[in-house]
C-alpha cells in the first residue's frame, strides 16, 4: 500500500497544520489549545485503533522512504503493534495534557511534541509530511512566544473565562 498524497485526509492534515502555525504566530494561546487538542485526539484515536485494528499500522512500512524505519516496522514493531502504539498514544495524551498547562509542564509538553514530530517525519506520507515539520514550527513558535513577558498561557486564559 502506498500513501496517496492527493487524498482529502492528506490535504486536511497539512491545511490544519498551516492554520495552527498561523495561530502560533498571531494568537499563540489559540495554537496552544489546538496543539493540545490535536495530541489528545491523536492519542485517543491511535490508542483505540491499536486495540481494534492494530494491523492498520503496518501500512506505514510501505509509506516510509527510509529503510531503517521500514525494517523496524516489519520487524520488532510487527510483533508488538498494540503495545507499542498504546504506549505512544499514552505519550500523546500526556503531551496534549502538558501543552494545555502553564510552565514548566507547557515547556515539557511542547519539547516532547517537537521531538515526537521529528521522529515520525521519516514516515513520509504516512505522517502527512510536511505536516509534521509545519507542526514543529508551530510548537517551536508557541514555545518561544510563551517565554515573552506579555504572553498569556492557556491555563490562565481558560481560568479567566470560568470565573
């Protein structure tokens, strides 16, 4: 199976990433919320799919242009799909939760998200490349902007609306 870079899913993933990057530049708190929701949603989806249809994750082997990733997917990964993907999904949930808070958890969550996105980039179309790199730029921008004195974090913003 080969990835279809002209599929609606591929365009939606990359379009969404561009929207998140735009928010990271102009409204970092909104980008923080979107990144948090993205990772929580991915964690829930991947965890459920790992339990219900673990065989679907084997398609990534045919999508990566990198032999090392292909060998891993068809090797060790193929024998432990559910365990590995559930572990990854728990990490995605943690990243999403951390991103929704303020420092230092926000910084940890964004740092982990950047590393994770860079790690899955070699999956090529399987990771909706270049979506992963666009999201790295968005997470890096939010990380940089939250350090500035005038930045407001998501936790305080949501707390303000709760009363």
